[in-house]
């Protein structure tokens, strides 16, 4: 029995020691949860950027996963931090209410509340952190702080994940340890060596911009609305990925750089518009396919190197860019040529969601890794 969990139970007793009967009740409830782990019910809360999300976890499965987006940012070509935090304040109560209602769970049944501590936009994080702290305090249940990027990786362990596009019927339900995970989103690009559910090492990272940011910037340059990454994927479907070439950065080790690709793409469009004003409209599909291929090639070349050097065959991807169809299809090819076992969450678990926060909280709960009421949001929150 973990001493830190017992200590938490004791100090959480209302008014301190209330006699042997009260202590017996608390310990009975604790032992019931400790040995019957399937009855752990966790509420997950995510608010790191512009999506307000809540999910309920029970018996290894996600009972509900509610996400409220924010359309206001589209007119500005990116997320406006102040407006994002205000929208979170407006959305968080109804989102949590809907998550509990959809799961048919009363708040009094919750075992713990998991929340995103960081990384992310500080104002957005503060809304989720403050709400989680207040709700946990009111219900007298534990808090579980979660790293957003670790949660993306742990989305692979959601039961009934509904993974798409990579299975040949031979993969295990979950990746085996150790495995490599390419975590790619609008703000982050990393190669992570995953040794256990809560033991992870970043072995490669971007030294400037993220891959998702490169997609969005390229989309903006050619006049596609925000968020541009999914639109580039869509437009590229009818294009020739070999029509145009863009430079690949030469960065040592497993690290990435995408600032040079962004600059090269900007100059490419500028120079060709001078020659032909309607260049973008005449070549939009080919442009999108070519820049998409460049970004995906850069991502996978580093991943191949890391896999070869470590000898690891279980390969996963996570984050919003993991929904990209070209990245998925290239991984399918690498599965055959490299002998990899590929793991990709369903698209609903690639973009920001609270299901991944809940599953990450579950593993922290099993370790007794509780947070207290002094916890605060961190915009930069490394592993």
C-alpha cells in the first residue's frame, strides 16, 4: 500500500481526525478503489489552446469526450490568446456538464479530476486549472496534473481507440515498451522514447518552429483560411507532390527545424507570382501536395534514423498533425519497408481532447502522483 496515498487520505479527512469510524470509512473506500481499479472514475479537463474539452474515464474506456471549439479565431489567421481564455470561461461549465451527462455519471461519483497543467497558452490553461482545483476542492477528491504532450502519447492506450488506416491485423492493441512516438502538433514537434506510461525521454525536438505551424503558415501564404493544415491536406489530394521542390534543413541528431522551409516557401510563391500573377490558382493542388510532401519527408527521415539507431520497431505518432493523410500513408509504406508496427490514434484523439488527459490522469492515479491546491498552470512545462 502506497504511503503517499495513505498520507493524502489522512490529511484530506474533513476537520482532521474524526474518530475511528470516519477513518475506517475512508480507508475502506480507498482499499476498494485501490484493489478494484476498474471502478476508478476520472474527469479529464483540457484547455491548453482554443479547444475547451472534458471527458469521463471508467474501466479503461472513455465514456464521453466533449469538445467545444472557437470559431472566432478564423478571421485572424491564428489563435488570439485573450479571446481564447475568455471563450474557455464561457464554455467550461457547459462542457463539463455535458461530459458528465453523456457519461451518465454524477459528479459525486468521481474519483479524481485530471487537468492540463501545460504546456500551452497561459490564459487558457488558467481557466482549466482553476476550474479543476475548485471542483476537486468542493468534492474533496484528488487532483492529477497532466503534461499535454505526454497525454497525446498516452492516447494510444485508450481502449476501443478505433485506430485508422494502419492496421494489418497483426499489431497489438497497444504499443509495447519501449516505443518511439513522433508527437506533431501546431506548437510542438518531438521524437519521444517511451519507456513506460509515465517514463518518457525526448530525444529529438524542433529548434524553432513546429511542423503544424509550417503547414498553417504555408496555407496562409497561398490564401487558405485558418486552420490551414487540414485544408492543405484536402487540396493536396488532387495534386502532384513532385511538381515543386523545397529545401530540407540539415540539422544534427534527431532535432528538427521548419523556419527555413517557411521562408523558402514564402520566397517561392513571391517569385512565381511576379512571373505569373495567377500562379497560385493555376497550381494550388500541386503547391499543397509538394509542401506537404516536404514537411512529411523531414518528419519521417528523422524518425527513421531514430528507429534504426535504437532498433525499436513499435512506432507511434500523436498530435494534431497525426491526422494528416499523407503522413499516415507514408507510415503505412514504412511499415512494410522497415518492418515497423505502426500505432496511430483515431483522428478524434489526435487533435486536442480531454480523453487523453483522463487516460494520463488514470496512470498518475495508479502511481499516487497527486497534485495539491497550490498547483498552477505553466505555459512551458517540459517532461
